C-alpha cells in the first residue's frame, strides 16, 4: 500500500511538472476578473471586461514588462481609460459625427464578453467573444459585427499568438476600421527607444508641431520616404509634438538602447473577403510616449469624410468575415544596430542578414547565416523540395553553418524552413527559384 501511494505521488508530481510548462488560470487583479497565461518565459494577464487582451506581458528572465500602464485598474471604466496593454479598437479609434464625439477606442472595451479556455498537448488558449452594434457614421444605417479573439501560449516560447475573426452578422453592409491599440514599451518609455518596420515609404497620418517636416514637404495625407527618424526614435522632451505614420509591413518592432530586448508584432496575411491584404503597422511617436498600432487600414478615425475615402475602411457584406493573425514575440539580444540587418521575421524565427552559400574544402555546400529564435523548433533544409536536413534548435542565436555540409548542384533549388511551437512549417529563405509551393 505504501509503495502504491509513493508511485501515485510520483506520477502526480510528474504530471504537474509536465502541465506546469504552460498553464492558464482564472483569477482577479485589483477587483477585475483575469485570465493568466504563464510559462517559464512570460506571464501574460488578460482582462476581457475592459478588452485588454493582453493587459500585461511580463518577460520573466529579466522581470521587465512589455506594456506601459498609465492608469490604475482601480479607475472606473467610464469612457475610455488608458489602463495600458492592447485594446482592440473597433469600429473606429476616435472621431466626430455632427460635432458629437464617437466613443473613444471603439466599443469592445465596454461590451459584454463570453470567455472560455482550453489546454492542448504543448499549449493553452483563451477565446473571447462579443458583438457590437453601431450606426454607420456616413449613412446612419445600423451595422452589427461579431468579434472573436483566440490567444494561444506555448511551452518554452515567448510567442503569444492572437487569432482574430470579425464577422458581419447584420442584414446591412458593415464598414469599420480596426486597430490593435498598443501602449507598448519595454520597461516603460525611455530615451533611446526605437520603432522599426521594413519598407520604402510610409503614409503620414498626423503631424503636430514639427515644422521641420512640413518644410520638407512631409505633410499629412501623403506618402513620405521611409525610414523617417522622427517616427522611429523616441526623444522625451517638454515641447508637445507628435507624428503618426503607417508602414505597410508584415512586422514591426519596438525596443531600446538600455535593454537588449525587443517586442515584435508579427502579422500573417489578412483574409479579407475575396482577397488577401497586408497589415498597416502604425506608430504614434510623441514627446512623452508612443503607441504601436497594427491596423487593417490607413485610417483609424470614424469621421464621415474620412470613411468616404477609398480604402479607409473595411467593408463586409452580410455573413462575410475578416480573419487575421497577429503574434507578439519577445527576443533577447536584439540591439538597435542589428535591426537594419534583419532580412526576414516570422513567428519565433528571425533571419539576420542574407545567408550565403559557401563551398567546403571537399566541394560540399555550406550555408552561412544567423537566426534568432524566441522558442525551440526545427530548422529544415530542402533541396528540390526534398528534406535533406532537420535540426532541432533551442531559443536564442543559431548559426546556419552548424547544419553541416550538403551535396547540392548549382541548379538545385535550396530552401530553408522553420517549424516552431505551432507546428507550421514556414519558408524563410530560398537560394534559387523554388520548384515547390509555400
């Protein structure tokens, strides 16, 4: 009997240690109901009742918080409050109709949510659902949208995957804008913080008190060359000034000189009805702080004139839906000088610089390059579509040269793939014209 009891306690402890690698639990914070996703690398707090999904994103190896929280959670949720974190703003972020201000940051933070959670073998998830009804600012016709957000956390990875579904459940066309309004900032806002997204141009949305830009012909409502220093570098100062730009890009990053940590926002292609699109990475850079806003369009206002502009809103006909995925990922060891060298960014995998093919003394092929990984996974080499090498790798830096050498002819199609926590294989580089589909 004693031996059976010992075996039972052993297996109970073993089972607990296995599930403890990633867990999700309900709780409270300052009187508000919460859900916490936690693994060895982060602790993420979700607060559905105020649509802060997530509210907090703490990187445990350093103890630093990825979001700024200007207002206490004890502050009543009457009108929009800057609690911090990520608030998904639908059907607008701000705006005025007939001199009446629209509800700030949309309607989700004041909506009633239904929530559920679950466990998978190596992950946990939270799913929140709600719906909103509003009058179209241009036509006054009622629109009715359902909103669903599923957030998944994985073992041993800093990735937080957020899957969105917005559906028109009304009988009339529904127009809206979307912004993942994010008060991001590694350990707060400090001098030397930076924002970056890859691209050659940006759309200038707003400028306040920056005459040096106006003199150069950089004005709201037009495109400008990117990168643009004023929108990238945070320089705290007393004089009130700001600039808001959009960069069409699958990813953006914020970080700082003080800490070698960077928070990436990584977007997969947007599934609009009948087409696919790319996320608009917005940055509002001001004298006293900044906001990162991944958006579906280059407009966030609900002003009627703006909604009449082509491409300023998403339009869903009855029963149509829009689906997209936005992941948050923390990488350690990313300094500002490395950012321009980033060639590809995928969930959990960053390709730093352009890989090179070298020949060994025996004539075999060697790949030279560097990856940054936010979690464990598998690096895969394919030649003409066939897998020739798979290497299980851990979080951190990884040298492609350590994959060893290969036998490949000059006309072979050689490609590099990564399979991360979500088990999806992603092509991150191809040396020759690939003979296989992605």
